[in-house]
C-alpha cells in the first residue's frame, strides 16, 4: 500500500491505494478530472475521466517487474497531479528507476518526460536512476549510478537535480560533483563536492565547494577565514602567477572549486569591487587549521595520530634523535584497521607563519591496526637512517625518503599525514619539532646495531 495526494478544491488530501503493478490506480488530476492507471502486460493504459468525456491512452512500457508501483505528485508545479511509474530495485546493485508522466491540461492527456542523456541504463527499463522528489522545491534528485559511470569513464556526479516545465520538458537545475581524488591534496581540506546551480537556459548561476553532512546530501558552503597576516592571491593556479593582491587576517573567502595539484579557486567579496575570484594553494588554506581538522577527524572517525619531537638536542642517546614514531588513540571507532594509501611529511620553518610543504614518505598501501576504544598503541617505530645519500625509513614503513634532499638546516615544525583509501580527509598528527641536520644513523654490519656517524662524517 502507498499514499497518493489528491486535490479537492485547493486542498491536497491523501488516498491509500494498492501498490502492486497489476492493480488499478486512481489519481485525482484536478477538481474536475481524475485518471485510472492500469497495467496490461507490457502496456500501461491510462483512462482520463472528466464531466463530459472519457479519454483512453496506451503507453508501451516494455519490461515490467512485479515491484513496479504508481505514485502521484505535482512534478512541474502547475496545480495538476502528475504521476510516476516506479521500478524498485535494492538501490545499490539494482537501482530504483522512475518514468514520469506530466498531465497536459490543453490536450487533456499525459505526456512522458523525455529521459535526459546518461540517465538510462543499458539492458534494463529506462528511467531516472535512484531518485527522490522534493515537492516544495519542485526538484527530482537523481543519485548517480557509480558502477556505470566508472565503467564508462564518464564525468562522475554524486547527485543531479532536474526540474520539469509545464510543457513536459526537463532541464538540469543543479549538480553535485565529487572532488576528484588527488592525494594528499583533496584529503587535507574537508570539502567533498562542488555544488552547481543552473538556470533554465543551462547557464551557471552559482558554483561552489560544499561540505556534505548526510546520505541525502545536506550541505553547507565552504567559507574559510584567513589566519595568516597576508594571504597572497594568484591569477592562475601556478606559483609564478602570484598577484599583488592579498587578503589579511580576519577576512573570509568562499572556496569555489578544487583544481588539481593542490590549488583552490576562491571568491572574496570586496565591498567596493564586488566578487574577486582568484587562486590559492590547499596548504595556504589549511596550514593553520590542521588542529581543527584533527578534531573533525577524531569526532567523525574516532582516531588521533600522535608523533614526537624528531632531532631534539640533548637526548641521552643520540640514536633516538633519529627515531620517528607514530602512535594512535582510539576514542570511538570500532573499525579494526586504518587503510592507508600513503604517509606524508608536512613541514615548515618553526619561525614564521608560512604554509606547510608536503613530502611523500611512503606510497605503500598498508593496513594499520586500530587499538580498542579508549586505548593507545604504537603504529610505527622507524629509525631514520642515512643510506645512499638520503634519509630513509628503516622499520614499519620501510624504504621511503623522509626528507627532500634540498631542505636547509634549522628548526622545523612537522606533522605526519596519512591518507585513507577514500581520500576524503587525512589523519593528521599533532605538530612536533624537527631539527636539521639529523644525525646520520647507519647500520654497523660488524656490530649488528645502529650507530651515529662521527660529526666529521656528517659534512
């Protein structure tokens, strides 16, 4: 059984009718007209009853399934009841599909909405895929079929919103496009999609990055504060295209889009000049917000990553000045492993407030065990050793270079970031101190232990 809204005068009421495809379905089209919908094999018969006449139209639907049902709604907002024929799947393996029929008052008949390109499914009954309709907004939202899109290598959408005209046409009103995976950049800021609104002519009215908060895609725009004294803007997503224009601490800007290789397109609204669209780097946007993102990750995923100072003068055993460790604290998650795509070093000079630089330590896919709720455990225990003219890891994450070869001596803040396999938000550690140059710890084959090279060998 299901509910059908019916209009009496100016008031919509609900009538309960059978949900099975073989039943006859009654729809109150208006105060003077009603329709009876019935299925006969692969054909749908629609009988439209009015005060003076009865009109019958037949529509060949093709393949039918036992779970098909009919539901009435005013899809185009003209005051007349339309209806959809719904083929119900399990949403993940077999998508829901709707075919929509709009009532045409001038002709006294229903017209099927032509299906937008790319919303069908080869080999199955056609229809809008995995939809849900919000009557107040007059938008039919369609959830993407990820398997089809990935197989066909088409541009992927998480959601599309369609509107219907009184004449029975359909046009794209909005789209929600996931940010492309570009580790570690897309994982270092918690934006997940780009929301775009279109007018009826197909022109873009607005496009901006959004946070997503629920399976039905509740969302908010990504508006960030400037947290450095000066944030220089770029005319294009290229380091050499920095302009003389900058924002100051306390200003706010909206993130419009993610641009590959670690850039964001942003908009600043100037009271005198209006919208100013420029570019900044991901690290300029996120460097001073990484502790905030750690809290977001801990709140949503239940994990915290901890590292310690690396290369602190005065340690009792200088070997441990070159020990890199990571510890994990589990506050809420019941997952057993953290599936990592890579380990990254974020570093910047301790003096000043510049953006972190990023260095990939390890690209290995690795599963890290998560301790029980309320527990802390060591994740990785690595010596930073000197081998073939570079600092590399020797331990749990073997083989990766820890530092770029051109880094200057001095004191640095550093963090470790681990990107998960969804690339949606990185697990970022606390800030710790890194003092360069590190001791050059090497493996002594004869003694079968690590030793620090004499200072004379460190130059």
